[in-house]
C-alpha cells in the first residue's frame, strides 16, 4: 500500500534538492516528480476537476480533494514548485521528515495569506454561494463542497488527507479509498458515505447551475450539470431530467 506525499517550494533548486534528498535516503519512494507551469495539464485560468485532472493526471494513484488540489495549483500559478511522490505506507513518517528538513513552504500559512488577500480555493463555490445567499456572503462557506466531505474519513472517489501523519509543510494522502470494506458494517458505512457525498454533489450541482444562469456563466452551469449527474449516480439513482 502506498501514500502520495506533497510539498510546495518557492524555488526550483530547493525542490530539486529535496527530490535528491528523498532519492538518496533509505525511504521507499517512487515516481518523485516536480510540477510547475511547464508541466502537462497546467492551466493559468482554470482549476482541475475530476473530469479534467490537469497537472494531477500524471499522479497515477491519487486525486486530492478540491481544496487541497486548488491550493497547490495556486502555489504553482504563483511561481511555486510542487513535489509529489508515491511512498510506501510504513515509510511515510521518514519521507515527511526528509522533506520537512528541506526548504518546504508552510502551505497552511501560505494559503491563509492568500485568502486574506481575497483568494478563494474554488471560485465556483463562492459564486454559487453568492447567488444563493446574496453577494454580500460570497465568501460564506455555508454551502459545503462535496470534496470537502471527501477530505474527511468518508469513503469517496478521492484520496483522503492523512490527518494523523502530516505537517503544515508536507501532506500525505491515502490511495486506497475503498480498501477494507469487507464486513457488513463496513459495506454499510461505504454505502452511507457514498449517499452523503452524492447528496452533497447533487445539491451543489443545482446551486452551481443557478449561479451560472444568474451570472451568464455557461462553464459554471455545465459544471453544475456534471456535478448533479455525478451526485445522482453516487446515490444509485438515474438523472431526473435529460439534457
């Protein structure tokens, strides 16, 4: 079993030095990559989605929750360098320690600074919230992203952040979101988790469609349609209308 670890750097030389440190250590790590503006899938104007993974497409085993992906994407957009690696489960602590000793960015602190200056990890969610609750609440998080749910312990199509073995500089994500669901109880939890996520996807999809109509944003509206369909599928029901 492997985990995907992530770390952001301000300078390429620092990212390369950390990459080399990881290679030279005894940590069982593979597919150590550095992503920047020249990487395949990078976009200056749009965020990755489950359908269009952007720079994450090259990471075979993991797809991070929206907020985490978009935070790292913002770091790259601002000139940073994202390091990712597949690490054996029992070597995560060592890998985190190696990268913490490098010149990694405190991603929590950095994201906080970006938000204080007006950045939001998901403009679609902010616009949808504004449309539903009034422009004065554009940054209100009362509408919960389905991918925020996925970042908790709920089973999902996304890898989940390992909250018990990360730091503010290095994060670890599980690549086995469906592993361990062999008992009846686990199967029930899995079903409940999927339904909860599906309901959240369906609701947020509808809100995005409404916001897209209000603001004349066809991309946001179509994103809402796609998310609503995904939510319906996750709940085990067919679409309630045709497009």
